[in-house]
């Protein structure tokens, strides 16, 4: 097992915000809380297509400590590639791929979660020709091309993981997963797992897909981390998160987490939407650290 702790998601401040200082202070407070309690902090990359500050510049803003084993930086394909080197003495655009990666390395980051990601009109997208591909043959940059570039350009610099969406058609998703294995993926983080299928039969299909993926990953020696959506208040965002208009019913996050622990013993969990010590303590009572 690569990752020996539970994982906590942490969002960086949006670049369009009414109070940047307060948002950065909140980020720093949660970062330190999770680090002090020995969680793996998973920092998102422009989540839901919202242009946000990067993980590296958010960590640097408060000179927060970095422990390589306690940090996973998400990286999606909605960036630009300018071939500029990171220079801490300059003001640079950290939406540039190589500046972002070099800054992360300088901080001591080790783990990346490479995903295709969410886009918006404010975000550029990496192009096949940025990585030397013929756009007639490779039409879209995905996490696969992203991982190959990172390993070629920064050999041995990062341990890379990928996402698995159990709500997608299983055949296509498993075929993509095999290509991700071949590109060097060492761990997988799923979409939020739902234990109660009474509201929508597609949840049954998703969990069957999840079971098939777990077997394939175990055979390949790739660690699987299961996402647990921990907000009842924001449960309405679940369909947007998984990419399908699935009815998740009355969402009871802690009951769902307990059911996940029973169904998937020994697995690590990626806990999203935990905002403070109270929620953190409640999850520990169910799954421990």
C-alpha cells in the first residue's frame, strides 16, 4: 500500500472571491488541522471549472509545511504550456503547467492525481501538439498523455494516480483504466461511492463497476482509494460531480461511510467536504485514521 492514511480534500481559494485574505486564512487553518492530525491532504485543481489559486501558491502564501507523504496535488488538463521555468523571484502565472510542476517539486511534493478535469471559458486546455502528438491522431489530451509527459520531463519526480468514474459505462471505463495502468498509474481515486441503491438502480451498476475495477487494480498492484462524500448540505452537487443525473436519494453521509467501511474492509477513503474538527472527529469514530 502506497498511502497509509485517510485522505482529506481541501479546496484552494477561488481567484474571484469577495475576501481573498479570509479565504487564504481558512485554507491555511484547514491545511494545518489535517496535517496536525496526520491526514493526507488532497488539494484540488480548479474544481468544477472555477479558476482557483494553485496548491503550490496557496501553500506558499502562508509558508505552510509540506510533508511529502501527507500531500496529494490534483492536476488536470485545463492549463497552458509555455515552457517557462519556475522562478520564485518573479511573478509568474501558475496556471502554466511546468511552472506549477516545478514549484510543487521545490516544495517537496511527491504525489499527483492526474485527471482530465473540468473546464470553463476562463481556462485554457493543453493541446496534443504541446506534448509532441499529431492532433490528427491524438485529438484530446487526457490524464494518460499528462502522466507520460510528466514522467518523461521529470523522471522519478512524482508518484502519479488517476481517477475512476464507476458511473461511466463499465467497458469503456475499464479500457481507459488499462491504458492508465500502462502509463504508470500507481493509485486510483474513485468518484463518490453510494451504498444505498434504493433511489436509483444505476447505483447498483456503479457498484458492480467498482467491484470489477477493484479486482483489476488488485491484480495490477495498484492501490484504490474510495471517495466518500461527507456533506448532506451539498448533496445536490453529487450528480454534477459524477457526471450523471442520478438520484442519490436522502443522502446520509455518515451512514454511507459506515456502510462503505463494512463493504470495503481495509481500503483507504478520500473524504470530501469535511470543513472542520467536528466532522473530522465523526469520521474517525467510524473509520479511524
